[in-house]
C-alpha cells in the first residue's frame, strides 16, 4: 500500500480566486461575451471552463470589438495597453493581481527617482511584459546569474532590483547575489516581490520532497509558479518530479518502484484536478493520504470597483 503526501497550501491563491471571480461576475453583470486579454490565469482548465461560460480569450485588444467589455488578466499589462483600451472606448475590468500591481508601483517610484531597474524574471512572460512596460527606459530584464554577470549599467550607484512574483525563491536569490557581485551598491526592493502564495507552495514542496519517490505538480506548462514547484521538488530531494495538467497526463513508467508520491498544485490550478489525481492514485493502491501543512493562508483581495457590491453569480 503506497502513501500520498499532500502538500498544503496548494492550488488557487487569493489573486487567482479574485481573477476567476472577476470574469464570472463580469459575465453575470454584463452578459456575454466578455473579452479577456490573454489567459486570465495560466491554466488550461480554468480557461476552458470560463470559455464555456461565455468568456472570449484574445491575444491583443485589436481582436476586441469597439465598446466591448474586456478583462485584463491577473498578470498585469503595460500602460500602453491601458491607453489603447481607452482610445477604443472599451469597458475595462482590471484583474491584475494586487501583488503584481505592487511591483508596478515600485518600478514607477524608482524610475521617477532616476534609478536603473534590474527586473529578475523570464523574458516573454506576460507579467514581465507588464512590469517592464511601466518604465521601459529604466528597466532591464535579467533571467539568470549568467546574464547578471554581464550586465552593464550607466550609474552603478543608482540601481535597484525587482523580480517577477512567481519565481522560485532560491532562483531569485542566486541571480540577486550575482547582481550584487557585479554591482556592490545595488539596492534591494522595498519588500519581498515573490508572492506569498509562490513562497508558501514552494515551502510545502520542500517539506515533502525528501520523502518522495515521485512528486506530481498539477498545473499548466505555461504557469511559471507551477513549473517552479517541479524544479524546487527536485532540488529539495524528490527522486522524480513532473508537471501535469491533470491525472490523464501521468505516465505509467513514472510509477515503477514508487511507494511514496507527493502531490501539490500551482497557484492557478483548480482543486478539482487534485481530487481527480488522488482518485487515480487510489486506484493504483496509493490509498493512504497524509496532508502536510506548512502554513494556513487567509489572504483575500477585494474586487475592482466595477464589480463591488454586486451579487455573485449563482
């Protein structure tokens, strides 16, 4: 009989809960269609479910008819996108995670003070595009210690680093250390930019990984925080770790000789997919489930003004 170690916290964070509820309430308040720029959160199941409810996901605003309702995703947008929405007469509902907005405000504050900003993150990720767009003339994106070691700045005495919110803590620390070696006067961000949910889910994975023959992370391949969980699991001692969208993606060969399986879910992954995976593991004989909780999350983010004081959808 095999054992399943179930990490907690796992799954939806407050920012994702808020973003999904924003789309659902917008559909209820404005009717269909409601357009969403980019994936509201990076999860294929969430996007599919909201599409079935009447949401229309687009890559750019030029795909949205004039005068329509559009939701900005949880990853945030650059000011140029907001300006385009205003020019088009679109009704905008902003689902940007408040923790991402915090980094936007930090970037703007340092840019106004004439700082160069080193943004640690993955080029091309929507959050990075939105943050870098806040002050493009002041921000340079750095994705690794190797890139940090090659960085050139105009004034080494006025440089600060910020980071993408969904990275692994040790990944950011390694790049920040390399930056400080290159730039001894580098300033730290005013607060921790790694979001509490990413931190907590990584801590929960570290707590179970050394005991796991196999650790499965529920999450989509384009979800930065979910990808990081699989990486953290391997660094923390799991013999094997894989990212899967749902139980159907688990491969038979992974289970050979496996007795203890760890299970977690990225911050944008629905708990229903965890439940399905646990059922599939039970069928394989892994019937003993032990939840390992490292902290309890109580965070809640208010809805944006257009949707406040409205009855939630039935």
